[in-house]
């Protein structure tokens, strides 16, 4: 079988996907695109592969002979590029997040449906050893029908903020709302249960002093209380609290299973505690393959790409996150912030499989990105516009440049 020809947009975050193609028997990188010449030069030096073509212009890149495109560009810009790629006849692997507006969500769904091309969402936390083992056990019925879950993705990025925002006032990380980046927490529970969210209540962490010091305008953390179609509930918490935590616990009507916390020093995402009617056990799920273990996020970066490539090759066992599931993970964050702005009322989450539902949101550009939102712009913090002095961004830029 011929290798799948992959193009990568985003030479920095795209490194993991490029590395997958380097070790895979099923895929190869044929083109890389980035607006930064520094990033391009770094990949040229690293790969030393004359068969790869490099581009700074996306339209030229899109015309390259390739089967699929990996979107590893800015997290708030994936949807427009995904639509262009799909309509150009390319399969799409999209990094987190899938969309930032409802208008984009409608356009993305319809592009997938109209083109018939494969769209896979790269929510890597679904493929970590612990969360994926929980999915398998849930499907086996070990804990019964879903009732409740706690999901945490706490990542204090303040120490590395300069290196990931470059001192750019307009960088997406400085301007998203607290609930936007929600799929690392919600995603594994959705993928585990296969259930669709139907409503959400949002809560915002209002202690923003640490964020202001680095140039971020959002609340310190976000929380979503999500009701699923069977009546079960997810409490999702994510953001920049001081100590990191990756943790998932899921209750069914026959028991509970949970991963160890990231800072427990007992396996983290490679250990599960199970307590059900069938059995109680501590289950280790180590990564046995050394190649896979070398990939980021506990090997999950490998599995995301591998399932995508196998899906293109018609492997019936390939487990991708399709466009509908991607939106099931992301829309709770979008509507949670609308809940926050409306005094924490419960907000219904539309089912975009239904065309009549899409029509209600076709022109909805509400988001915290001024250039996209237009007159539907909302501030990143529910308390109103946050004024951050230029000196803060100048400091971040200086720290970034000192690390180059």
C-alpha cells in the first residue's frame, strides 16, 4: 500500500506529526508550510530531506501533491484552513481546537459532509494510556452506564508564557476566554462514553492577577458543568491554577474508575484505579513500545496520527475523533462562556448533525477575536475589557528573545 502523503501547516507544533511520518511505514511528509522562516530553517536542518518542499505561502502549499494536511497552526484559526483543505480534496487532521465560532462550526460540518473527506480531531488526551484504557473498560460495561465524571486539565503556563506567546499582545493565548480551551478535560470523557452534550453551565475563575502579569486577559480557570444526552453530568475544570493536574474520574451505575493525578508520582496517565461490582484493582497501563513512548503526551501524539493515517487507508479499526465528536468536545466551552456572560444560566448545546439546527447559527461569529467576531465581539473576561500595559508585553518579548 502506498504511503499517505502528508503536508504539515505549522512547523513548530507540527514537529510531533512530522516525527510520526518519519517512523511510520504508512505515511511520509512531502510538504511543510510556516510563515516563519526560522521555523522552516529549523525543520530543514533537523530533517535533511530533499524530498520535502517548504512553503511560506499557504495557497501554494495547498496546491502541492499530497493526500492530507495536518493543521498545527494557531488554535483559534484551524476551522478556516480545514474548510479550504477539505474543499481542495485533502483529508484533514486538526490540532486543538476545531473552531472558535458557531459560524465556523457550521461551515466545518458542511465541508466534511459535502466533500466526503476524512476529518480527524487531534485531541491527544483521549489517546493517553489511562484515558484510552478507561474507554475500553467503559465499552466493556465494567462500570455500567455513565452517571458522572470529574475531568481536570490544569496547566500553569505562566513560567513558559513568553516562549509560547512571543510578547505578542494579539496572540490567541492572550485573548481567549477561560472556557475556550476545554477539550483536554472534556474530550476523554466524551470519547469514552460516546454521549453527546445537550446543555452547559459555565463558571469562571476570577482571580486573574497572575494572568495580568503575563499579558493574558482571561479568568484564571474555566469550569463547565455539562449535561449529556443520557442525563449524566461532567464537571470539567481547566486553566492556569498554580499546580498542574491531569485527572479523570468516571462513575457508572456499577462502579467507578479514575486515573492517578499527574503529580501523584505513581504513574499518572499510565495508572487506573478501578472499583466496580465486578472487581477492585489498581491497573498499570505502561507504554510498552519504545518508539511510541518517545512521542509527546505519553505517546498519544503517535496514536492520534496513526489512527488518522489508518483511517485514510480504510482500516476499519482506526479510531478517529470525527467532526461531530470534535464539536461535542468543543461546543461546551463556547456555550459555557455565554452562560457566564448571562449570569450562569444553563445554555442548550445545538446538535449540528441536524441542518435546521445549523441554520440558527450560520452567521453567529460571537467570540473574543475582534477580527473574526466583528460586531459580535465579546471580551475575554466577563468583568469587561482588561487593560494591560504595553510594558507587560515588552517584558514577555524580551524574555522570549533572550531564550532564542
